[in-house]
C-alpha cells in the first residue's frame, strides 16, 4: 500500500522495512585491511606506554624496557598503515592543516602525532639508558596520552551513519580499551622473562576478561542493530575472537607457573584482540549493506 | 535532541560574515518528474563526471542505481502495483468502485490506465547540502567546506582520500573514485553559481521538477505545492527535508515525495553523526581512565613479579 505509516491499521505484522530494490541507503566504508590492523597495533601501543612507565616507576626495568619497545614499534608502524590506506597517500600531510573537534579522525591524527612524539623519545631513552632528562619529561606524558590512542579509534567508527557502529558509541570505547590492555599485557608477557612479567600478565588476563564483558555488553545493547555480529563473516570473527580471548585468559591464569602455557595464552589473547577489531570492522560493512538496519530504527523512531 | 548536542561548528552565514550570499538549493518536486534523466546527463556533461555503467540492472528503468563519486544526480524508478479487489477469488463488479472503496485516489494512486492500481514514482536524488553536514564535520583535512552560498563542496586539491566522509553521510552520497583516490560529490555547480547561472541539472530539467533558487523562496513554493496537491486529492504528497528541526537541521536540497522516503532509497529520519559525538567522546574518556586504572591495579599486590 502507499502509506504504511499513514494511520490505517496494519494488515500484516511488522516485517522488513521497505527499501529501493533492497539497495543500501548508506555507503560501505572504502577502508581496507590497514584500518583494523591499525586499531589493533595503535591500541596496543597506547596501552603499552602506561604499562612501561608504571613498570619503570616500580623498579621493574626489564618489563619497562620491553613494554616501551612494544609502544615504539606500535607508533612506528601506525602511520605507515594509515598513510597507505589513503586514496592519495602523498597528501597525508593535509591531515595536519587543521584541528577539528568535530572530526574524530582529525583529533586522532593529533593524538597519534602526540603519542609518537612522546613514546619514541621515552622508549629510546629507556632502552638505551641514556638521556634521563628526556625520559623524565616524555615518559609520564606518554603514559597519560597513551589510553587516548587506544580508545579514540572507537569514537572514530562510532561517529558514522553505519548503525552497528553508531549505536555502539557508549560501549565501543570500552571494548577497544580492554582489547588494548589485553594485547599490551600479552605482548609484554611474551617478551619479558617470567620473573619480571607479573604485572603484564595480570594486565593481559584482566584486559581479556574485560574485553569479553565489553563485547557481550555491546552486542546485547545493540539489540537488532547488532545483527551483523550474529551471522556471516563478522559473526564468525566475533565468535572466534571470544573463544581465543577466553582460552588465552584462562590458559594464562591457570598455567601461570608454566612458561609454555603463559606464552600460548598470551598469543591467544593477542589473536583474540586482533580478531575482535576485525569483527567490528567487518560488522560495519554488513550493517551498511542491508537497508533494513538503516531504515528500520529510523521508521520506528518516527512512529513512536 | 538536547541543546547540548547541537552543532558546535560555525556554519553559513556566520563563517562568511559580509561575504555571505543568500543560501541557495534545490527543490525537487518528484510529482512532475518524468524520469527523462536529462539531469543525470547534464550533470555529467558539465562537471566532467566519468562514465560508470554496469549494464542493465533489472530495476525498472534505473540502470544507474545510486548516487556516488561518478553520479551526482540519480533518477530513481519505482513501480508500484496495488492489488485491487483484495483477497478472494471473486473479482469486483467494478474496478473503479473497488479502487474507490480502498481509497486509492486519496493515497495518490492514479486509477486511470484501466484502473489496475499501477503507478510510477520517479525522483531525481542529489546531495542534500545539509545545514549540519556530517561529511563536512568529519573531513580531517578541511577539504570539505561550506561555500558563501551555504552549499557543501569538496576541494579536490586538498582531499587525500581518507574516506571518512563516506561513512559520515546519512544518505550515502559521497564515495571515492577507485582510479583517482579522491572523494567526489555534487558541488551544486559552484562554478556556475559564481557567474549567476543555475546548476546544470536544474537548467536541463524539462518539467521544472528540479527547481533552483534561494532556499527560503523554494520552501514557500514547496509548501504551496503540497497544499495544492492535497486539494487535488493527492493525500500522499509530503515534503522531505524542508524542516529545520530534523536530524540534519534541514536540507539545502529538499524534495516533494509521493510515498515514504525509504521507497525511494532515502532514510526516513536521518541524523548527522556529529550530534552523538559528545556521548562517544565522553565514553572514550571514561574508558581511557578505566584503562589507566587497570594498569595501576596490575602493579598492586605482588608488585614487580
């Protein structure tokens, strides 16, 4: 009929919203594999900075050096990933023409620039045991700025017309923060002798548990909009992420006195955190592709 | 929307001061669209928009599918057939009476053409040039800007193809050209506006379905047109995007539709993502604090082991 919402009684139960030949209303992202990789790598780098600083402050130099190393590697790789994803990579400096609070990508560009500027000297000073003044100036600021690098990427995807991202704006930052903690802890655990890795191991286990909780909360709160996490590629990725994260946290906790078990657990946590970011990334494509996800909630809002 | 979630960035005309021109836009009256696609062609010709053809789609007479980097006007073709006579095996004595009983006329369904309840909906879609433009807010290079005419334009010498505007648009207007790497969309013929010419699509439209002009004038004209159509019995006529209180603060290019927006592939209640940004930033701040607390907690107890 012409006017489904026109006040006439419904002859059929509420079904799939109407659409134009089932074509999407919003565009799918043009981003490629570099972006979820960056979400993982950048998040890990951001959480490694406070871990490294705290380790140094508590006299655990062996852990501090390695965690700074993870942070340094992360902020070195991140810009390469982001620039290679651009349609015009040679124009990446245009990002630094402006600072726009309305654009999480602009804010994030400056967050990444700040983290690179702070983590790189702090890490190099910590690893080479030189330039203590530079370290003293940069390290605490890097520890404070790091979590911003871990969480802004959640705001970046949430600030979109893609329902599965936009509707998760209150929970997605916690998912990314937890995944970053798990991966920073796990990476430092893998690199550090067991006797010095205690805090990293505890951070990895706690981060993994928090990540499972955050993913569950996000999917529950999304309701119908969370459909992409139930089926298809993002659904499989989300399930695999949860299984690896749960197994990783459990293995690290139960086998904490066995070096092999701890390593396997840490590797599983890293894989789980990376996989979770891929699930979120892929869910955006599935959410954009089906006009029902876009139109349904909007139509409900109008008829409420 | 709460007052706190209102738009933070200065928009037209404030950002232009004395250089501001009257805000212009399109009123696309789909009730007189004949689906000739002159607008699509004129836009491509004037703006040098590349060809992008995937052959026959099977979607009525629409083979150009949607708006994108290489299509800044797109004509939708909707075929609607309403079952006249309802359920059951017995045909009505008179199709006209049956159509009358089902109030098909009141709903905007022409019952001539043998009273078979069939109608065409044709509509030329375009960038909405939103008052609160998600693409403009999201653009991290300042490539997308608001012109002195209140329109939203991508500067191709600045765009680095990050693609963030593509997901920020509630209408799916912007896209990236794969061979070129940059994002393209309707400019409302910014170059022609400099010379007081109307945009190519509006000039080419043979039925004045696409009307260009000052937004205030167009809105008054559109309100009159809806009233006229209602008086003539087309109860389904409604304006889409002519309300400043909607989720994007009103469209610079708005429409008169004969059915729900989703029928034409348009979102029924679009909201600019920026309105929810404070919530997301607040959640990120809380999550960052939780992450720092988590790291601190990992050092409590059997510290350094």
